[in-house]
């Protein structure tokens, strides 16, 4: 016991010293690192990142701030004294807040001319579009084949008796796909109509769970992670979920086990921007160029399962073979989302909870 | 006359020097809490209440008048009270069984009980739904589903907090002299009356301590309420998270944080008052003397009932996770475990995921060391013998202050760190130390609670005889206190370690992406579709359980009868 | 009042009580005497119902107690280390049993005051248990046990941890109180002087069995076995041979009563039965040690070493006549002080 105590004492002394050292040293910016603040879903191939370092001499350090919402809010709190140089992962729903909080400084990234107009959201170039993804209803192919039932295609279909008690979705108050699905219905049925749509959906037995993890892994019968033990063959997920289901499969099947209801989608664009007050603004600009570069854009689909915004970026085979394109996905102006977000979620909550 | 005056003078001298020592010892914990708790929380609350540099107190009235907030507060309070009552109702009989009855596998089972404590809620919630939700055991047997009702939340709270009651209450119960009960029986008290009038009052302080902890944990419950209750139910904690992280309504969040703190402070004050009244010297005996194999039909029935509850409530959900971690694409095997060792080639896991085990252990070790240093200094300060009419209020206030982090929202602390610790010389935002610092905040109360009773029990005469033999005060502490406290320091370290191992709420904000802890890595896997990700999440969760279980089993060996409340 | 009929208790393979037969009459004070581990405490626990016997019956006032729970047996038990309830004051402790029996508050208070008077602690109702001295705690424990007027009061080492003077005083007091209140009492102790002073009848236990019972005087004068003799502190136990009207011991011959059987026997020679004379009479011995025990008897215990070899001999004699250490004396045996021991 004596030995134990003595060792604990030694360890704590070392710790106290380390604490002092850390306090004294502060953040060591040597001009050779560029910091990317992002959410915890960010992912890139190490080989691609290495090329950036080889070309520019900058090492990329990733700083994570929880989910996208928490990340933007942290950046807003640290406005002018940011944790990094570039922030990536502001989606359509969060864009207004990020711009209102003035956390970004304008920069027109190289390669923006290759990005179609519909993805751009700020003519002052405070943010740069990087990827787009669709939130769509997914279905379990096996279930519908066994039941000899046509899978749903549209939002209207979901209220039909044939699909009673089949759909599971996420809490719009806390989950990003949950919110996206709500926005899709607002876009489709308008300010006056979405309420009654959700009433019908409720009458048709929609189930709301907290997050994507519970909905997709636990309740959806088509996910391989859940071993097909889920009880609901319809789930709100992403257009890219079917390719993900086969990414590790060996040998590759003919068809993904799940499909996408192509007219139920809501399109989200994710943006990046140079943080105001960045310690390494030069490196940050280079990093933004890189995010719009072809290498990164072509690496993205298999790492983050989103679509590139660059026209000339080629989709990997996995996507072309197993992926399904959304048909006329719903979109919404960031300002409109910002203005109505809280009120819609409140109304939605009282609709589905009752 | 003369003598009395000299007495007074001496007492005063003692008072002054005792106080000085106490203040000296308190300095480190005091600075620690000031810098890493009070300052960040004040900073984030200040941000909310002074948006434009001027106090905006109107928001106070607006938020408090909102009936929706009233409902949230009401739900938070009653579910915490109900969860605490339910945990006590199931936990106290279990505490008896674990304290007084001998049965094979007791040590192992007691370690297993603590595992839920370290599991990320999203993992535990998933396992829980598999058992009590649709298609679960209850559904299959009786057609009962709990996942749609508030019962799911209450039962899950029991799952997480069961060990607190069993360990806290059971620890004392094992040492209560059984003859106290027998004395009451011989005097004519029935079994129930003897329990109510003799055993229960003796257990009251430990039941009070356990209730306090369980209430604080459930009062600030976040993940469980979200997963099992969303969107129907929300606690203050969930609402604070939503207002801070989703809606960026800092004023509202600030008011809610203050509201939460107010309730916690009132609770702590009330607890301190009632417990002080109840404290009395008990006749204790070594725990090994009181346990015996079950006798009679009643004890056997109780044993089986408790084992049944533990089996359904704790062991079965854990077993589900383990089962899933082995259930690979080609039947049962180690596929997912093998995948943990492969380099993914991307930045989600820049190193093979198995490295999360190392990260977790390193962070938890650092947090444990911090918690031990701060906690033992605080505990020592609280035991320094007070002079005549010593500063009891100051001590009690300090004692309560140490408990506050347990009742404060993780997102408040996490965001507070980012706001407050962002300028040199204290720009710790990039430092790896942030994680152990945040974790130690939660660990310190456990260390203090464990060490205090032992330090208080060290016989003053031992210290006096060491001093008479020529030992300086520091030397007395090293030669007398430290060796006696060593063993329970190990127990305290174990709890701090387990708490750090499982901490998620603050860590997820603060851990660097290239060095995720086990719970953070599990969450990262679960957030991605596909069998391999899900399977690896389960495999990592299983490893987390093993690490935690192994730590606790080692500590079971050094656990002594003099260990404190937890 | 109390009857134990063939009571046996085993803990695993260890036998704590074996086929115990014991009866206690109304108003009788019985002391069970024995070394630690002889099953004394288990005996009390069986009677109280805190321990179920493996076989045999416990009867109180003729009624079998097998199915009667502890709190309905109407017996009192004073524990070895008192077991006062620390969270209650003195009055609360004494009143506990009365409350359990539903005695109204007013009568309760009167009875508590009365009992505290009996045990010599008048007005101590509101004192904290922790503030009491050892002797005071014993008195409170006694008052608590007496309060519900148990038909049988049992005491486990009632005076165990007290110093000698206090113990002797309390022993006398206990006897006075029991006689005064007409209490039937069953006490266990390992201290023979305590047992002899307190009891009407003494029961000596050996490894779960009753070795002997009788009045203190009977047991003292006629120990039934070598175990009892040695437990009572007698050292002069030897093998001797009886032949007709004489008995041959290593310390010499002595006349034997007519009813002694011929052959080898175990024999106890009381120290008071060793008569000392000048060297040359009887067995020639050297005084090896001399111990003065104090007390009212003023006797000295001598350890004698026979000159011709053989076991040492203990003798006691009045202080005034005692030889010095190193003196040579002659020892003869008083036939009246020889005790034939059973169960060699």
C-alpha cells in the first residue's frame, strides 16, 4: 500500500507540473499546421490528406466539437478567437445562425466555378458549399418483396393504409434527419398543410424515436447492423444509406438490401468557411481550396457518404451501382429555416406526442 | 479561575492554527473548483444573462413564466423522485442480500453491477430496448412493452443506479452488528418492527447518501431521457442541451442552468441538515462476521428474488451487448474484434479503433490522479480537528460545493470551458488536459465521500501518540493517516476511474478527434450505417465492460470494511 | 419454567450443543459456566429463538416453543456487549421493549424511571448512550432487559468487561434485584467466582455437553470430572490406586472411603487437603513458589516439589503459618479432601 500511495503522489506531482507547463505554453502556432474545426461525422482518407500536406507544407489538425449544431454554437461563442482556422460542416439548417453570428470571413475558394449555382448560398462567399446529401425514406427490399407490396415512392404514399405501422422516424427536435424530414413535409405541403399531413401520418402509425441510431440500427428491419431484427421496414435515413449497407459485403450483391423512396427527400448542403480571426488564415484558404478540389470531392462519397458538389467529380462505383438519386428533392432557404425552426419543432412535438 | 482562562487561551490558539492548516489544505481544491467549475459555469451563464454587456433580467421572468418550462421542471423533479424511490425499493433488499448472505459468485456479480455506470447511454439504451421494448423478453413472455411509457425511463434509471444503493447501503449493512436486531427481537419487536426501529435508523445515513447520489444522477439525466423519452419527455438537462447546442438560446439556457443549480443547492442543504441530525456512532463489526449462507425459506426466496431482478435488469441487457459483439456476418466469431485492430485509412479513426482502449485508460488514469489529489486534500481539510466552536459552516459549505458538479449539466460545463478557458495563460481549449479535468470534476465528490469517514475514524490518540514520539504534523499524516487511508484511497480511485471511464457528455466536446475515448468511439461507430460499424460498436462496448469489471474486481480485493460510503 | 430436552445444534461439522437436558425452575437463578467455545452462548440463543435447534425441544412453562417467533417468547436477553441502540437515549433504550408490548406512554415513563432507580441510575433518561461508562452501560442494558418483565431473563457474560471491584458489587446487586423482583434468570459466564456468587444452581458445560450441575457448593466440593476440576482451577489431579480401605497416590498413601471401587482412579487432592508439618513427617517437599492471592481468606498458595520426584503439589495454608520459599516441609493428605473424579 505504501508503494501504491507513493506512486500516486509521484503521478500527481507530475500532473501538476504538466498542468503548469500547459498553462504557460499556450497554443503553439508554428505556422505549419492548419486547424479544421468540424463535427464528429467528418472523415477523409489519410492518403488524400497527406497529398495536401505534401503540396502545401501544412499539416491538418482536426478539432471536433460534437454534433454540427454544438460545433457552430461553440464557434459563435469563440467568435474572433477561434479554435481553428477553417470550419466545415455547417448545414442548410444551421447556415443562417452561422452567418448571423459573423463567425466567417469571406474567401472565394478555387474551383467554385465548377460548383452549380443551386448549391451556393452566399454571394459574399463567407461560406463555400462542399457536399450535398439527401434525407430520404429508406425501405427494406426483402419485406416488400415477401409481402408482394410496392414500396412507397412519395410522401403521400406514406399515409396510405397499405403502409400502416411501417414507418419509423427521428425526433425533429434533436436529430438532424428528423428535422430534415419535417422540413421536407413543410416544403411539400406548405405552412398550412404540413400539420394535417402529420396528423394523417400519425393516424397511420408513424413511430418517433429519439435518434438515427435507434431508428436505423434498432427499429429498421433492413439494416444489417440490426441483423434484420427491427420491426419497421420504412425508416427516415439518407439517400446514401443503401450503398453503405454493401460497402463491406464480399462478394458484392446484385442490389443493395435497401432502397430509397425517391420522392420523399430533403436536400442538405454542407458548407465550410474561413473563421474570422484565424491564426493561420493563409493555410485556411489553402485548406478551403483543397476541400473543393477534385481529390477531396471524389474521396468524400466513400468516407462521409455524401455527394460531391463539383460537377466534374466522378462518383465511385459503389454509388453509381447501388445508390439512387433523389427526384426533385425538397430544399429550403436557410433564412426561412432559421426564422421558423423553433416554432415548427414546437408545433411538431405537440402533434406527434399527443 | 486561572485555569479556566488558560484553557480559553489555549483553545483560541488551537482554533487559529487549525484554521490556518485547514485553509492551506483547502487552497488547492478551492482553486481547482474555482477555476474549472465555478468560473466556466459563471462565464457561460454570464454570457446568457448579459448578451449585450448589460444584465437582461427580463429573460428570467419570461422563461420562468413559460408553462412549458414549468412542465419540464415538474417532470424532472417527479421522475427523479420516482426513480430514486424505485431504485431504493429494489436496491435495499439487494443491499441486504449482498451484505448478509453468502452465495457463490457474489464478488463477480457485485463488480458486474457497476458496469452500467460506465456504459454510454446510447449503448445501454439500445440493449435495454432489446429487452424491455418491442420483441424483448417481457414482450415475448407477457406482451408487455415498456419502451412507450415513462416506465422505461424509470426502469433504466434503476439499471444505471442500482449499484449506488447496493454498494452504499450494503457496505454499511454488512458491518452493522446483527445482535442489535436480535436485541430488539428479544425485547418483543417483530421482524418488521425490529427492522423499522433498529436497522433502518442505523442505515439512515447511508440510505440518505445513496438517495442523494441517485437523485442527483436522475435529476440531471440526459441520454436515457432522450433515447427512451424523446420527444415526449424532457428533463431540465435535456432542455439546457437543446437550448445551448441546438437553438443557441443562451439566455434561456442560463436561466435553466441557474434553476437546476438552485434545486441542487436546496437539496444539498436539506440533505446536510437531515443527515447531521441522524449521524450517530454505530456499533460496527467486521463485514466477514455478519455474512452467512441463506437460512430458511424467507432468505432463500429473497436471494432468488434479488438474483432475478439483477438478472433481468442488469445482467440480461449486458449479455445482449456481448452477444451482439460476437454475432458477426458469418455467424458467431471474432470478426468485429479483429476489425478493431485494422487501420481504417481515414480520419474517423486515424489509428486502429482499439487505440481507444489506451486513450480511455490514459485519460481515466490522469483524471483519477487529479481527483485523488484534489479529493484527498479536501477530505483532509474537512477532518482537521476544529478548535473550540470551529468553523463548521464553512466546512459544510465546502463539502456541499464539492457535490455541485454532479448536479450541473455537462453541456454547461463543456461550453463554459470553451468560453472561460480561451485566453492565455489559460487557453486550454487545445490541451489534452481538458478531458481529465472535466472528468475529475465528477470524480472528486466520490473520492471525498469515500475518504471522509475513514479519516474521521482514525483515532485521535494514534495521532497524539505519534506526535508525542516526536513526529511533526506532516510526519504524523504520512505515518499514521496515509497508511490507514491507503486501502480506501484505492477504492476511491476505483470509483473515480470508473466514472472517468464512462464520462461522455463533456468528453465528446473536449476529446480530440484523433484520440477518442471508448464511449466516444462507440458513439462514432453507432452514428454510421452498416453491420461492421454496429458490430465494432458492440465489440468496443464489451471491451469497456471488461476494462471496468476487471478494475473493480481488483479493487474488490483491497476493499476493506473501513471503506466509506460508496 | 424452562426445559431443554435433548437439544442439539450443529454449525456445519462443528457441534455447538449436543443432547442438552436442562431445567430451570420458577424464580431460580441458574448460571451456565464453561470456557469459551463450550456452547454457552448458543444455549441462550436457542432459548431466545435466535437459533433453531437441529433436534430437541425448548419448552417454556410447559409449552413447546418450536413455532414461536423470538418476539413472542416473552424472554429477555442481555447481550455480552450490551447492544444498546446508539441512536436512542437511555430512556429510549429502556422503554423500547415496553413500546413493543404496547404499554401506554405514561405507564412506560413511570416504569422506566422505576427501573433506572433499581439499577442505580435514577434520572438518567435523557443521557446519550455514548456518554455512559462501561458499568453504567451494563446497568442500562439490565434495565432494558427487565423492563418488559420477561418470564425468563437470560444474561450473556453480564459482567464480562468490568473491573474486579465493580464486578463483585454488581454481582451482589444482580442477585438482590432478581430476588426482589422474583426474576427467573439464566446467565452464562466463564468466571467461576461470578457464577458461584450469583447462582442458585451452576451448570458446567464442556464442548456442547453438560458436564455437571448442582448448587455452587456441591460443584465446588465434588467436581464430577477432571475437566470440571481443572476448569475450577484445581491442579492436583493424579492417577491413584484404590486397594481396600486405602488409596496409593504419587504423594503417599491415605485412607479411602469404603464405597470407592478397587483399582485405578483419577483423584483430586484439594489444596486445602494438603497438611503441612515439619520436615520428616509425611512427604518431604521443597517450597518452590509462594503466591499470595489477597482477599478476605488471607490464604497463601504454595507449590511444593516432592524430594523423591513425582508431580508438583499445590497446597494452601493460612498466611500466618506459611513457610518461606526454599523451606523444606513434610506433607500429608487429609482423607476428607480427596475427591474421586468420574469419567477418567
